[in-house]
C-alpha cells in the first residue's frame, strides 16, 4: 500500500465527514437541490379556517389522508397553567 493510496483514503474519509456533517444539509435543505416546488393551485384540498373555543394553542397536528380527518393536540390557556409546572 503506497503513500498515494493512503492519501486518497484519507481524503475520502475527510470528504465523507464533511458531507455528512455540513454539505448534505446545505445542498438539499438550504439551497434546495432536487426540491420540487408546486403551485398552490395544485393543492387538491379546499382549506377553511376553523374557529372554535376549544381549539386554542394547538401544538401538534396529524392529517389522516385516507379518512380526511385532522387530529390536533390543543389546550386552552387556563388549562395549560394547571399541567405546566413552569
């Protein structure tokens, strides 16, 4: 095993570390390489705003595409004070 093969192996390892730690996120998330951008007109659903007193401070949601049901994790502000020790 010659010194040039050792240098090549070291370069590949360093590039792999750089790619996994920084370059992958920069290319695909920040720059958007490979990202498909769709127009709002291509969205297949009709959205409407829901106003209901028990839907305050919703933190998490999950949309069931097959059943077309939206599940929300919500709590009113006074109720949050009871379970949040902070």
